């Protein structure tokens, strides 16, 4: 599963569809997993991990990331407007079109959807890939009482 996620993330990065990947990074020990931001294929190959210890809900990290993307867009629009006021023939700078890839487990997609409803993240700035809960894959019982076994609100599903 981990290899599939890395391969898809690398594909989206190389195609230019996404600029960043929010995922899980391995630490010093097997169970020392932390959320991380990846920007290159090399970083993904070196540090990306997906296993039963990947418990962190990655949707909450999108709040700050998409906010920065929207600030960059807004700043560029404002600069374009001010440039037109000074010189009506001024050419507009291109509006940044940055998209971030995030991997969401079934339970993570509910908070992702709530953040969208609250307008705390911008959907067009996110490419969401649904992934299965590792407890289900590994025969764990943590997910047995979970209502949602498959991610919702995702652009694609790998699993």
C-alpha cells in the first residue's frame, strides 16, 4: 500500500498537478510517525511511510496550507489591481495555482468535509486521495465500530 501511495504522489508531483504532499513521515522508531509536508519525489522515497501507526488526521494541516495559498492568490490580485491603477497598460501577473495532495483515512474525511463547510479550507486547493484505515488492513479492532469504512469527499481512492 505504501508503495502505491508514493507512486501516485510522485506521479502527481511530476505532472505538476500538485506542488506539495501532506503525508506521514517516519521517525527514529517504527511507531514514531509524524505528519509531514513533502515537495519532492526524493523526500517521498526517503521519508514517507504508511502503516498502522499513521493515526494523525491530516485534514487539519490543510487549514494553514490552503490559507497561505489563498493569501498568495489574493496578494497577486491586489498587486495586479494596483499596477493597473498606476499604468492601465500593465500586464497582470499570473495568479498562483497551487494544489496540495493529502491522504485521508475514512474517519479523516468527516473532519475534511466539516472544514470545507466552515470555509476553513478551499476545495480547489486540495487534491484528496482516500486510503483505507490501516487497522482494518492489519486486522485490528479499533475500526470495528466505525460507521464509515470508505473515505468520502475524495478525488480518488487507493486501496
